[in-house]
């Protein structure tokens, strides 16, 4: 037998053996950059390379161990390298009593209408070879108002509802205000509104008979994206 000190293989130190304490009583084993990106993934709806390039690099470097940590919580890490966006998704499995950490909070009706509108604008601009897609508050308002009942009288309330919906999409970073009343559409809209859901909404809008969806594109040339659980 070969003595322990004379082995031919070099034993690498496991990550748990590293002295990674960052604060008093710290029993964590991940380096700071990995912990930070893990916390951001848990905190946010999604993490993008465009907004957080350093964190995106750390996520790719530590993707395997981050996925493992999330799996311990019955949460899946989804990394879309095409759009350079990462997000989390609740694990659901028949036969397992899994505590649900991520709540399903669907977008409100007006938010969904605007999501459909800006997604189609994003698709059109991408198809035309433009590097970015922009929308104005006025055009979004006109689009949403097109779905009101003909006997609607409280237009002030409807305008406030639309303004709140725009603000919600800004908070979710679907829209980024680049000037007063003008917004850039984020690529994440294609993940938050996947193609199958887009088709359903487009069919519903065309069935309303309002004509507001005449320019809507069913997006049949888009690949299906994973839907995201809302944190």
C-alpha cells in the first residue's frame, strides 16, 4: 500500500474547506461574489448581464453551486444565455410536499395589455435590425384606452390605472424611462411574456372586436421561453 503522504493524486480542497467567513459567526462557504449574486437572484425578478455585468460574470462562474443552493430550497435557477438573463422558478413535483417560496402573482389586466404592446414593439424593432425598441407614454395610453367599454365614463380613473401600470413595468425593469414619457423596452419582456401566452392574449384581443390588436403579431417565429415564477 502507498502511504498517505506518497500518493500519486493531489487531493483538491473542497469549497467547504475554504476560510470564507465574511462576518462574525459566519458559517457560509461561498465566496463573497457568489453569495452576492445568489442574494440578488433571490431578491429580484431577474438578473441581466446588461444591468449587472460583474454579477452576471460571477453567476456564470458559480452557476453549478448556485443551482445546488437553490435546489436545496426547491427553487430552480434558469439561465438564458441568449438574452443574458437569469431568473428563478419554483420547483413543483407530483408526490412531493414542497413548501412554495415563490408566489404566483400575475400581472394586472392593464399591465398585461401594455406588456403585449411593448413586446410586439420590441419584436418589430428587433426584426428591423434596430438595437433597441422605444415606446411613448401617450401611445401606450391610447392603446390601453382602446379596450375600454364604449360606455366608460370615468376616464380619469382609467388614466390613473394606465399610469400605475406603466410605473409597475418600470419597477419590474420591463421599461426604462430614458426621457420624460419615453421608455426603452427591456429584452426581459420576451421571457416574462412567453410566446404561448402571447398567442393566447393576441387571440383574445382580436376576439374583442375593438380593432386595437390589428397590428399585434402572434410571434410564431419566436422560440418558446420559460415562464417565470414571481418572487
